[in-house]
């Protein structure tokens, strides 16, 4: 089950991110997808794959975990 994003906290979370604060990851959802391109023929499977992921943010960095969908 994914954490629930409460509409009333949206403004607070975005403002805290803008100030560079650490935010409790249960206060928001971060989802993404990635399409990667590799020139090495041994890695050509990556060119044909879609990656989906979840993430979080610390004050000075973003942490992302990607999963491959083939």
C-alpha cells in the first residue's frame, strides 16, 4: 500500500522542499519512469526496457530506486 498524499499538506510539503528541508516520505508520493539509452551492444536490452521507480528527497539529494519492466 502506498502512503496517502493528503491534499491539505501539499502546500506545506512543497514549501518545505523549496526551503531544502528533509521531509517525512510518508507525507508525499514520488513516482517516476525512465527510458535509458546505451550504445554498448551488450547492454542493448536496456534500450528496449522501461524503468519505473519510487523516490524520496533529502535536503541536499534525491534518492531513486528503479525497477525494470521488460
